[in-house]
C-alpha cells in the first residue's frame, strides 16, 4: 500500500501534468479535500484544481520541506504562477492581473489503508490577495496601534 509520501508525490505530479481527472482514484470513498473557504469530495477535486491551473497556467510547486508520520504527512511548499486566467474564489472571481506571484501553502494529508482520507491545504488568502495587487475596500495599509502605541 502506498504511504503518504508516495500519494502526495502522485497528486503533485498529476497537478503539474494537468492530469487531474484521475485524482479521485488516490482518495478513499469518504475522503475530503479542504482549503480555506472550500471543502470538496474527491469527485469534485479535479474541477476545483482546474480553477487554479486555469488562473495560473504556468503554476509550479517548490517543495520546501515535509514531515512524515505513521498516518500521514505535512508538506510545506511555495506555489508560483502567472495570473493570466480568471481566478474563482469563495469570495468571487478575480480578473487576470498578469502578475507572476508566489504564495506559501502547507498541506496536511491523512492516509488510511493506502488511500488519502483527508487533505487540508492551508494558505493565507491575504498573502495571495496582496501578491495579486488587490485592495480590499475598508482595509487600510496604515499600521494600526493599540492604546500603548504598539503596532497590532
């Protein structure tokens, strides 16, 4: 049975080849994939990842480190791509900015009986939005201070 490291490598390789249609084969029937604001079943995963590869057609992954456990793995990486397509987010769509950006992601993967049982992808939407040069109405770039004058 494949361990977490092999399953993680398979999923990354399939993503980078843009061969996401078979990703559900790596997952247990009752598994899920989650990222900030979105949780999908394995059958829905190809469509979700196509939104990212559609927005960033040259997307690639630099693996920064990993920790293996008996039941899974945590993998830190930096994703880089040029935003040339529409990005669909839980907050709405973002028109292409034509910016090449990088953002950090940590994937925590749990494996059960040789299949992915849960894949949680953690990243900071704020880092991504800032890298795209977007501004959120109502937020200020000025440093905020607490009553003692310390930055918050």
